[in-house]
């Protein structure tokens, strides 16, 4: 089993991971050690390969050259052009196509409807519906339960929702699970694809969803997933 060492890392790789890293390093024109240091986990390597920087339009590369040269993976994801929907256009090893991490971005609109409070009024209930646009186009419905004292800056909520639509050429559905807390005005949230909930072309899907809300109320989603 190959081991790539550097003053900052020592990564033990399977033969498959070693082949992937060597292939990716060859494509982007760097050494195996430099490429592994830049992506210290095989997950990061797959994300870099999925971004396919070598296939970006020249004008896009020129516009974002500083990020490409020194940016983090998250910064590269933020400036990446729409990725090809046909995986055959990506120059990666065939066995990786079935298990690499994919990224879908877009916006959604949500309508919240207050429901009858639960547990003798101590837990608030909201029913909601969503319309998604972008790399995932579809609709969703869900239920949210909340407790605590939001005006004081301390509260929490859980939510479950099911969505149906088209995700980068795949038709199907899946469920999403939210868990959020608000403590002293600081918010944390987990937003995950429910394991085992995928249907249609999305059967077996796993992943995480990252939510961002603009000052004007526009909701953005970044879905990191595997199928």
C-alpha cells in the first residue's frame, strides 16, 4: 500500500486511491506529492477531480486565476462554472464515476404555514412547501417542530421534508433532515439527505445540503451528494 509523506502529512493510500491521485496529478500537471499535500484526503481529491479545472473555459480560468492558483477547495467550488451533466465528458477513472462527490447549486422559495402547537403548546409546529430551481429543479413538502425562546436568542428546531424532481439529469426523490440550534444568538445547523430515502434515479443517494440566505431573503442551496 503506497504511502505519500510530507513534512505536514503522511497519507496511507489504497492502490485505487494511489491510481486516482496519480491520474489527477498528471492531468493538472503537478507532482504526486504536491497534489496529495493540496488534497490530504481522498475525498478532497475526488472533489478536485469533479471540479475538472482543466476543462474550464479559458475566459473563466482567466477571470478566476488567483482562486485556482491559491484558493481552497470551497473557494474553487464557489467559482466553478456549471459542470457537465454527462459524466463521460469528465476525464476521470471509470470506477470513480459511480462514487465521486457531486455538487448541485441553486435557489429555492419556501412558504411556511403555522400549525397547531404540540405538547401542550410548548412546541411550535410549521408545515412548509418549497420550490427548487437550479441544478435541482423540483418541489418539496415538510414539517418543522421548534422550541425554546427565539426572541432571547436561544431556541432549536428539527424538520423533515421530502422532495421530488430532477437532479442534474436524474429523476427521483429523497428526504432531507434538518437539525438547528440557536444559542446566545449564534446559529448552527445540520442539513442532511436521509439515508435510504432516495427513489428513482436517486436511489442510494447520500449527502449534505448547505443553506445560505441573502439579505433580500433569497435562499441558496449547495448540495453535496453521492448516488
